[in-house]
């Protein structure tokens, strides 16, 4: 038997084994790591997804929160886990943005993770404590330019919220701090209590407080105004031309996950995110479900990495 034929037969054997493995997957509980504290939008999406996948696939999908280092600790745990589909990561664009800002992360985003599924996206809202004497973002920028007493709060370094704040801070020539929390809940609690002035965060975390009057919306980060808040201007309308940014959520596995398992997970995740049960939980927060294959998600990541690289460079965001 020639060496070439042996290589072909070995490849066929591997493909057959991978297909058989995918057919029986999952045969035990699956862990979804959320690299932030409970209470934020990433955590919400993970728990809604986990419940649906458990029902669809016949094994428990369990959410585990591993907060710290702006998502790096939990993400690194997944990067170093076996590539068998039993340890997954649910993350935001923070995963791809951090390497552009941090001097070093313990993993390579492209090499050490397998993109599985783009789950969906939500708008972000610039929200302030009611005591802030501004009714919109343009007025807040004028206040902050005149006084150093204001501060932003963000859920994590490198998060869409942090990048949006840094871009607004630079574009508005603001000399105010950005205070970093271990997750959304801490930042939201402090702006509710008046310890910080303004946050930019995803709709699911902020809109209930805006609707109740505990926070006020200054702007939305989307290209167009939102139906829920038609009188709230966009950031682009507020003196930051062409500004547009949303927070999206994706499912990753460790690098070198077998293609058959990645495709199976991707199909099941798309089915879950478009189900009536998930829609009932997330649609009121303007969550837009996504779908597509792992390759589709990979193309989305490449496009977003180019955008974050440009925004980080233009805003001169650097983290020690």
C-alpha cells in the first residue's frame, strides 16, 4: 500500500469517527462558561440558550460564571479545555477587541477558539442617572466638557460599551474617567445609585430601568432611532457622525473542535435562538436573533475585528 493511499484511508477513518462522535453528542452535561459576573446581558443570553439547548439535545447545558480580568479568565479556561464540545464560551465582541488594547492575552483568538454560532445582537443605550442635568448626549458632552465631576462606567475592558465610551470620550474631547467593573450588574447598580454618572450598555440591562424612570436615555448607538424610544436621538445625531455600534453575542468552543460537532451545535443554537420561548424572553429587549454556519460566524468575526481595530486605533485606546 502506498503512502498516499494510507493517508487517504486515515483521513476517511478520521472523518467517519468524527461523524459518529457528532451523532452521539452530547452524551453528558455541557458547560457554557460566561466570563462575567451574573446579571448582565451575556449571562442572560447564556441562560436562555442553555435552557433551550438542554430541552432540544437531551443533556443539561449548565452556565458557569468565571468573572475576572475583563473576560480574560473565563475565556482562557475555554481556550485550554479539551476540544470535545463539552466546554463552550458565550462571549461578546470583548473577546476579539481585547487583543487590540491589552499588551498581552494568554490565548490567540483565531488559533485557540472555534467559532460555533453568532447568536444575535442588541442595541446599546447611553443612560444616565436622573440627577445628571442633561436630556440627551449632546447636552451631557457640554456638561462634561465644563466639569470634571462626571464619570463613565463600563462592564469590562474591551467590551463594546467600553470601546463606545472611549470613542465618545475622544470625539467629545472629554476629560472624564471610565470606571471598569467585573460585569454589567456592578456598573448598572452604581449608576442607579448615582455613584457614577453615565453608562453605555445593552438594552436588556438598561431598558427596564429607563422604562421605570430610574435611568434616563441620552442616546442610542444604532444607526436609526429605536421604536421603543423614538424621541431618543442616536449617537450619530448627537455630534458623532457615522457612529454605529451594537453588542452581539456568540458561542465559541476550544480550537480544533471537530467540524461535525461545530455544525451540529450551530444548527441547534440557531433553532434555539429563533424559538418562540427565546423570542418571548429576549425580543422585548430588542434582541435580534442571528443564525448561519460556523463559517458565517467566522466571516462576521473577521469583519468585526477589522472594525474594532480601526476604532481602537482612532480612539487611541490603550490598556496597561
